């Protein structure tokens, strides 16, 4: 009997956490926690909320440079407390945000290291970092074969 009660409380706690996370992800504000769960080069999961990094586009996991972009993002966030400034927008069921790992602007770091492209259709703040990465032929820019997504 106690086991069933414990399971019921655990399920209730998970539902409550999901509801709070969903509410936080639809309003501008701040989301803080450690990265847990799925990630590609421009998406994290923080405190149960999937977060799309604002103003950047990384290759998908099955595209050239995708696995490397994912590993680069995971290296930036590994073991660190992440703070995301939510815009209040959502895209493909993900909250949109600029995120930091301690003093590192994660969005900028991905572009500056060549593992994501700047998306000026959503934010122009990473264009200089992209130009530097392209000039240095870093990451996705090494072969000259990467093409930015049309939505950028």
C-alpha cells in the first residue's frame, strides 16, 4: 500500500514539474538548471524544458558536422549550471532563449567555434562571431560545403 502511495506522489510530482516547466517556457523570464537529456547543436533540455538557442543554427545530428556540433555543445554545458533568458517564443515545442554556462554565452560560443551559423532572421548579434569562424575555417566552415538553412 505504501509503495502505491509513493508511486502516486512521484507521478504527481512529475506532472507538476512538467506543468511548471511548460508555463516557464511560454513566458519571458529565466530558466536555470543543469543540462539533462536530449541535445543537438542548438537545443538543450534544462529542468525538463526543451530550449532552442536563439539566433543560431547548427547542423542536424544526421548532417555533416551534426555529431561534432552536438559534442561541442555538450562540452560547453557539461556539469555546469545553465541560465537561459527566455524570449517567450516557442518553435517546434521548444522555448527560445539565450543561454549561459557560467560566464559563457553558449549561443555565441557555438558560432564562434564554428559549430553553428548565425541566423540573422532571428538575431543579428552573432554575425561577427560567424565571420571570424568562417575566416578561420573552423568547424562547419572547414570544407566550405556547409549551407545555412533557408530560415536563417
